[in-house]
């Protein structure tokens, strides 16, 4: 287990390094000069201003040297300053990332609970009404883009029924009730499509185990239905379920980008979108790097969990 | 094969859902009632009327015409990127699986790099640095889904290449190319075909998401994701503006997903893992 753990952590570090390098490389092989583009293409730019910005961004140094400096800075968690307002990129990230992580984790928890419960019910009630309703809803759920679902929620719950705010952000320390009220719709929007995938996976994984002869033996041994389902079937069905929950993280990060935009949540993804529209390259690099690292670390965690659940994986 | 398809109810439903969209995509310009870019500043955000069947958007453009012409870019990006992903992934998977060793390490690790990024982020980054447009979108989304095809092809080749009939083919003097083309490829197609339909659905979703954020298909050319993005500001004023593109998008994705599900049942009854 320890060897597997070390191997997996090492792999994650390599992945982070690759992300780092690719983010650097993509910026430098892009057509056009980042400094010129950042200053705006609509007006004629003073060459001296461009030169100053190039110097400030370190673009006037040889590329290899730039790369080494970049690696060194990132290792010190220094992503440079934002071009638009000169604020250090790191302070943006430090301020915004807790919000994005809160949204992501609340959503995945809600999605896992709903998904696993519905999937189990569907598997146990196979071909009955509960199963048919769940599977049809799940098929619909995975086909619903989060931004469509989110707009629908805003329309119904905020504008028509006036039950919940349509978005925005209030700090937890200021007003906890208002803080969570503003998270209900975004979390529900993100969680439901994920719950659909998780429910589908749980259902098929549970059915596979339920069809094994072991289950009949367990019943024959005199175990109650509860004990068979929770003690044995669910445990054996858990591995693919954990995998799909882990896989959902990729979609989840994509989802948070769209959700923060839709609900005006000032998280990391909304900074990224703003940075993209202003061509603020240090900020773009910083955001992409942090979010990809987060993604890699979560995947690592899921793999380790997977290894702990199934010794064959190690 | 076709008979088996048409005995599957899900398959028929999905085809019935997708067929109208395909037809409209092909016949699009013949059906539209207005120029999708024509601005009518007097009739802004109007409800459906005789001239504008589904009403008008915030610039007074005809929603119906934009909806119909919005299918094309969506489908071109979805099909193009899936084609690219299939092509690249298939070749990488074949070579890596068949030759093994250094080739395998080199190719498969290269593919793994793409998986280091959350898909939409890599897309956003490339769009941020290189700009957007249909060609770039096809390229990005194609690259993003290459690993899936490469891995499926790779595991298929690994399973098939040690079987006796491949051995006998080789001992009869068949070249590597012939073995790959005639011996291996046809026998690993089923999971790839399923993946194609799932990837098309994901690609539509990703393109719509990027367009929704305003970094996908560039305005003023119409696309559904972009229409939803613009319409979200006018949900109260004109609910039907956001309703139609959302409905079309959902139906297309649902149809494609159902097609994938039914193909899975038809092609591979043993394969049960729904991801």
C-alpha cells in the first residue's frame, strides 16, 4: 500500500509539472506578442509602453531563462501580478478559491447522496415504477446542460416563485443564512446532472452484484435483506461508484465555470473568465494552474481510495 | 445488424429525435424566414407573431431563423471534433497496442498529458491564447477526446492481438499493416462506435458551454449555446427567447445519448458499465 501511495503521489507531481510546463509553452507559442495583445488591439499602442510591459513580464529574456524563472516563481507560489490592476495573482487566488471549493464540495456531496440512494432504490426495485422513473430521469439528467438547468431554476425559484435569490455572494462571516441561501440553486444545478450519472452507475453496479450467486448464499445463510444489501452488496458495488464520483470531478470543474458565470458567483472561475476577456496572461496562467492542480490532486485522492477499496488495483 | 437496430426501441426513439435536426441542418437555408443577422430595431424581444414565428431577440433578430441556422455550427463542431478524436485516438491506440514497448510508452503517455487538465479549462486556455472560431473549436475538442479513443482502441488491440487467428495470419506472411487493417480493426470497432455517439453528445455540450460563456462560436453567427447565454439576461422579459434554444440543445444531446445507450445494448450485450 505504501509503495502504491508513493507511486501515485509521484505521478501527481509529474502531472502538475506537465501542466505547469504546458501552460507556459502554450502562452509562448501563441500567435502574437502577449504584451501587445494585453494592451489591446483596438488602439495603436506606444512601442515604449509595450517594451515596458515586456520587461515587466520578463518577456525580453531568452525563453529558457524565462521558463526557469517561471518554475522557480511557481514553486514559491508566486504567479506574478495581474496586468490589469497590478494585484498579485496569488492574492486573487487565495481570496477566490475557498468559494469555488465550497461550491464544488457541497455539490459533489449532495450529488453522491442523491445518486447513490436513487441508484440503490432503482436496483432493488428493478423493473418496477421506482426504477423506471429513476432511470428515465437519470437519462434526462445527463443530457441536461448545467446552464440550461440553472436558468430554469432561476426562472422558477427566483423570478416566478421568489423563493431563493438568483445568485450573487455574501460572505459566510457576514450572514450565514444569506450565504447558504445563495448557494442552494448553484449547488442544486451542479449536483443534479452528476447525481444522474452516479445513480446510473450505482444501479448497474448494484445489479451486477445482486445477480451473483453469492447473494443467494447470503440469503440462504439467513441474513436479513438489510444486512445483505448494506453489508455485502453495496460494499462490493462501491468500487465503480467511487470511480464515477471521482470522474465527475472533471465535469464538476467545468460545471463551476458555467455556474459561477450564470449565478454571478465571484469564485476563481469567474476571475478566469474576466482574465480571458482582458487577456490578462499572468492571471490566466495562475488560475488554470491552480485549478488543474486541484483536479489532479482530487484524482490522486480518488485513485488512492480506489486502491484502498480494491487491493487488486495496487 | 440493421434489423437488430430497428428492433431496439431506444434506437428508434433516438433516431426519431435526431432525424429532424439533421434534416433542418441540411435544409436550413431553405426554411429560414429571415436573415438571421438582420437587425430590426423596432421589434426588440417581441413575442411570437405572424412575421416572427418565435419572436425576436435583443437586437430584433428573428429567433426562428437563428435557431435553424444555429444547428450547423453546432453539428459541424461536434462531428468534426469527434471525427478528429476518433482518427487520432484510433491510430495512436492501434500503434501503441500493436507495437508495445517504447512506442506504447511514448504514445500513451503523450495522450495522458491531455487528461491532466479538466476539459473545459484546457479549452478555455487555448481559446484565451489563440482566439476562437469553428476550426479552433474542432481542433481543441478533438484533442480533448482523443485519449478516450486511444485508450479504448489500445485495450481492444491488446485483447485481440494474442488470439490464435492473428497468429495464424502472421504465420501466413501477412504484413503488419494487413493484420492491423483486416485482422484487428474490424474486431475492436463496437466499443469505438459506442464511444463515437457519447463523444458527439459531450462535444455538443462542450461547444454549447463555451459559446454560452461567449468564447465559442463567435457572434454574430448564431449558435444555440450563445443564444442561451444572451437570452439569460431577458428571462423575465421574453421567456420564449431562452426556451427554444434550450429545448433544441437538450433534445439533441438527449437523442445522441440515447443513441449511444441503444448502440451499447445492440453491439455489446456483455458490456454493462455505464459511465
